[in-house]
C-alpha cells in the first residue's frame, strides 16, 4: 500500500500531529535487511584479510556505510530466515520464542522435512503474534508497534515473513506498521522482473503484491521496492515526524535471477551464469543502499538517521543453484544457510550513527540479531515497559558512542538452536543442532547421536579442528555444555522426540 492521496495524507498528519513537538527531537531509524547474504558476499572485508570473494563482489555503498559507522566482525543471526526476523522485532532468542524454522505461507503447516529418526518437534510453526492465544505462535509486542506508539511513522517494504497467512502476525499492519509495501507471509519472490509482474501473473502464491505500478516494466524487484520505500519518506520528513523504515529485500533469496544492469560485467569476469546472477543481485542490493543514503543526504537528514544493515542468515551454499563445490561459498567460514556452523549464522552487520557518533570503526564484540530490538529502542529513546515478552537482546548503541570495549560483552554466551529438519542432508551442520559461543570458543551439540564439537574460533575460523577431546579444555567444555543445556531447559526450547 502506498500513500497516494491528499486525503489519506491529511488523515495521517492528524493522527501524528499530537506527537510532532516531541518527535522532532527523535532520530530516524532504518533497518536494511538482506535475505541470505553471507559474511563474504561483499567487497567490504569483515575478516582480517581480503578474500577472493571480497574481490569478486562490488558493494561500494557497503564500504561507504562502514566508513560512516561501525562494522561488527562477529555478528550473528539464526541459520534460517523467520527465526531471525522474529528475534529482531521481539528481542527474543530463537530458543525462547520457539520459532525455530521458516514459517509456511499457509497456517498450521510445519515446515520440517520427514525424518526416519525424529518426529517434528513442537515449535511455533505459525510464527509471531501480537494477539495472545493464537495456536503455535509466540505472543509479543512488536518493535514497530512500540515505535508507532511513541510517535514514529512506521514503514515496511519488502519481505516480512514473520508468521503464516491466516494469523495476525503475517500482516505488517497488525504489528504496528502504518505503511506496508509488498510484505506478506511469503518468504521468497516468484519472480524478480517487472516484465513478469514479479510473479503475480502465475498461480505461484509467492507472487509479489502491491507493486502493480511496475508491471510490464523493465525493472528489478530490488529497484522497485527501493523506489516505493523512498516515496513514503517524503511525508514524515516534510511534516517533521521521525520515521522507522524496515526495508527487507527479497534478494538474495532464490530463484537466482540477474539484475540486467550488472549481470554482463560478471559474465565478462568469467563467472558461471548462476554465480554471475548471484553477484548481480548483490550489486543490485548495494545500489539500493546507496540510493537510500543519497536520499538522506539530499533531504539533509543524514546526521539525524541511524542505519542498521544486517542479513537474516548466512549465504546460500547449496548446489544447485550455486555453482562449484557444495558448502564452500562462504569460505573461510564453513557451510552456509541452514547450518549451525559459522557460514550459516555469521553475517555482515554495519551500524551507522547520527551526528557525533563514531565512524570507520571495526568492532569485534560478538553480537546477535535480537540485540537490534533494545538497540533500536535506545536509538528512539524509548523505555519498553509492561511488554509480554522477555527480551534476551542487549543494547549495543554504546558501540557507536565509545571506543571502549566492554569485556563482559565479549564473554556473553550466544545461543543458536535449530531442532528441525531444514534440509534432506545432515552434513555440514544442518538439522537437529544447537550451539553456544562463549568468548573465542564455540560448542555444537548434534541431537542425532548426542555428540559434540568444540572449536577455538580465534585460531580456527573454518571449524576444521574439533577439540572436544582436548584434555586442557575439558573445564571450559563442561561449562559450555552446562550453560547450553540449562538455557534450553529453562526456556523450554523445542527438542525433537525419537520415533
């Protein structure tokens, strides 16, 4: 839905008018979330050295954003999309909100694959809900609702995928968004091209809604979403209302479809067709980021606007559609999307502040996606009182304000939990696993055979040297096992039962 009539603009102005005096003192906030973007899918190196992948891809606007803010080299999401999105808008860890796999566009359809050993665990397969009592959902007050209640003009553009159709959480309006552009219960696009109506001319329920203005045009979905998002910002800016823009690009999710503006350059580099398509989708996403940053400068609100750039999980590493050796597309990280290994959960994260905040800083503090919830509330100067959910995330706004490193934050336990069968193959960290990171160490629990893996990430980023039998590390291994299982038990985390 777009704001396209004078009458509707007038009504919105009246609704927000009472908050303008207070709102003018508040910063604008943009969350820029990319789908399935790996830690290495950028020309900005989050590692200590520039890799071959960093040299392959072209993301000048990510580099620009990093120069204007803080790049986190140890940032995490969950292995798959919906759990990350629910964590962001609720502040809850996946082990607590129990949305541990992607949600089906259809209600009451758990998405785990059939397995000979395990039953499907009991999890919140209908996603997040702002209404209490909806079966198989987690009840919470959503971030956009809190922002809206405190005078923010709230806009969603692109992929939503917080809940299944037929439940309140699938509708961005129910979560506190004033404007919704193309956000539904679907988790991928049917088509990326306007010439094909973004798939709305087919029976595929993944066809993108509310972009009819671009039907039959030579335009990419990423570009169309960006244009529509920027249109909506004129109203709050002109009326001095702080805005919250949640732009969730469908890219880089499959189907891999080239952005024609950038595709040929990657073919000319000698990349196979699907890898050239993937690279063009990355550059298309980066152009969107640049267009938004240019818009903020044009409107002279760059110094009053926070930007948080993050991916919902690690990069896709399955072949097909990727080309090459399976599960190597995020090297030096091991594996990719769906995996509990670093390739599936470590993601690019950049946070740009407002006037006076730190710039061009690299921060090595481990952070996780539920941290965005309290961080954004702090940016908006909102104290969330009497909300139904327990917030696991921690406010990370201080990293924009000070160069001092909080040593306790470096040693905070981070929990990862995917007790579902996401894919048919268990290799490379997929299916029925939990993990915990504590400082430089990481422990993985494989539910299949009750085995464990233990890695020193400071020495072994690729998780190739399993130290679980190292006698010198038995104490820390024991501590992390206890912490992991006590946390899962305390949160009543879903665990699959044997058949």
